[in-house]
C-alpha cells in the first residue's frame, strides 16, 4: 500500500503518476473523498483502476447523485463506489493507493 498525503500542499493530485499505479485490480481508496473531485477527474486518465470514495453517509449519497447525473457508467461498471465511513473508525477496505 502507498499512502499519499496530498492535503499538505506538497503535491497536487494532477502531479501524481497515476499511470504507474493503473493496473488491473488496483483500487484507489480516498478517505474524506467528498462527492466527486478526485475519482471523476482521474477516471479520464486511468483505464483499469477502481475508486472507493469514503466519506460520511450523507456525503456518499450526494456523491452517488452526482455520478448518477454526470457519469452513471462509472457507478454501473463498478469503477467508482461510495462507501460510508467515519475516518475515526477502522476503514472497511484499504486499497493499493490510499489518498488522504
Ligand atoms: C475538504 S473535504 C475533502 C475533499 C477531498 N478529499 C478533495 O481532496 O477534494 C473534507 C471531507 O471530509 C469529510 N469528513 C468530515 N468528517 C469526516 C469523518 N469523520 N469521516 C469521514 N469523512 C469526513 C467531509 O464530509 C468532506 O467531504
């Protein structure tokens, strides 16, 4: 697992080598993902990896609504999932690349 802290300002997510991690079976898990930002942007440059967006339950519902209206295929195909989780608790799933 690789853990990246992109909230400290040292890196913007566009600077990251997504193609290096874009393998069949790779899962990017974003804690405090909000509704869409990262997975929706990065989906345009990765071809294989999946995204699990973790946030509070009400935010996950908003995220699912965003994708239903803007990129329903990402949810239908399983490339993007929302997973309610309070980050003060154990993460239900951890990925190859964890973004926080
Ligand atoms: C600044 S936004 C994160 C944005 C996103 N990571 C990005 O880079 O665009 C902070 C997010 O943390 C979420 N959040 C706040 N408390 C949380 C908690 N206890 N567990 C999970 N998510 C939480 C909020 O709902 C919000 O979506």
